[in-house]
C-alpha cells in the first residue's frame, strides 16, 4: 500500500527532524554555558560585572 509506506516515511522523518531540532537547541545551550567567550555580551553566571567595555570618569 503506497499510502501506508508514505505514512511510515513521514513519521520517521518527523522523528529524525525532532531529534535534530532537540540536539541543535541543546548544543547551543552547551556553547552558551561552557564557552562564555564565544557569546561575549551575554550575561551569564560565569562573568562578573559588565561584559562590554565601560568608560568611567
């Protein structure tokens, strides 16, 4: 049955794309938490004070 085969393929594609989306989001989270220098300007608990240079008089 061609309709059944298409349904199975679509389910597998959705499952794979779902995992790819999850892994992409997770890897982005890891980069933000483990490599703070990659994301300069973002506040996180590894940095102290302002991330941008500040002129003070």
